[in-house]
């Protein structure tokens, strides 16, 4: 196939994928690409979760783990009730929720895999400090799963890989030659800093917004979220990398956005009773 015809073919395929594989993020209604089946990613996530569970040192702090599970159940039920009451498809209907507490004081993090597999690291607990703080972080992580961010990233990755190959062919292999000559993955750097990082920051901001909503619906004090990020900023001791190099918004920008959103969310998404 000639170069020009190949590029036309790739362009047609990409456009078709964009046209026929779009979905909408719940609540924010942002259009997103979804060409990877959710069931496939959920199975892969469940397998990865089991490996992490088996290889990680799990905490024997049953009191804290039970607290995590209790908060998680409240968020689960609030999300479920919200979509039922608003006659909307529940994006968590196929989730098989599970929670672990990993004993690692050096990692200040938590995550939620596709399908509702949630892990909290013990190093995060001094930052969250209380139930409201823990709920804020867990609400953020659940938001990633509800918004199908992993599916979206995987789907975009497929198209970007195809697009990068097409650009390299169109340029007569200029990107490949430059990478070989310099020893630097030029296309990878362009993708990371020009496409992936800005997009990931957009997803993180969306998860911040949705996480506030889910925490509020669950009956937690969402103003604690501001204090979490202030504590996180102190814990980082000025070691933040420039935002353009990061997959996350700067702490300063996050706090500014949270301050703007919180009054609106408290009015629009009050706690759901009897959960």
C-alpha cells in the first residue's frame, strides 16, 4: 500500500473509532472515547488486584480496615442511590467491590481499579487523619472508576499509537531516525508531554470534582478535602515537579478548584438519607 493511501486508511479508521465508540462521563457529561470493552479491562484489573493482594504486605490493623470498608460501603450505596433516583444507568452495577489496606508507610496513596477494587496505603493515613479525609480520597478514587478513566486511557492509547506510526510514515521515518540518532524516544516524549500528561491532568480534575460529589452524597464533610491537600503540600516539602511534567494538576491549582466547587456541590448534591 502506498504511503498516501496508508495514511488515508489510518485516518478513516481513527475517525470511525471516534464516531462510533464515544460514551459520556456520568454527571459531567464529558464525551469520551471507549473502544476497549469494560468487561475485558475489569477482568484484567481483577487479576492484577489479586497479584497485588498476594504480593503486598497487608496491614493487620483490622480497625482501620473496617473503617475503610464502612466508608466504602457508604460511598457505594450513595452512588447507587443517586443513579437510581435520577433514572440513570448505574456505572457501578457490574462492580465487584473489595478493599485492602497495604502496610507501607512510605507511600501516601490510594487507588481504585476498574470494577471497584480499592487499596489504601498506610502512609496516607496521617494525611487523611479522619473519616472525612479518608472519604474524600476514596471518593476521588471511586470517581476514576465511575468515569471509566482507565478504559478511556487505554482506548486513547490505541489510537495515539496508530497515529504516531502514521506520522512517522508520513514524515518518511523522520521520527524514527531522530530517535536512533539521539538515543531519545522523540515520539514518546512528544506524546507524554503534549498529549498524555495534559489529558491525565484533565481526568484528575474530573475525579476531584466527582469525588467531592460522591463524598457529599455519602454524608461526609467535603471541606476536609482542602485540609488534606494542605497537609499533602507540607508532606511533599516543596518536591513537586512542574505541572507540565506531571500527570496531576499542581496542588495550588487543585486547592483553587476545590474551593470553587465545594459551595456549589454542597447545595446541589446534599447527603442522601438512610445510607
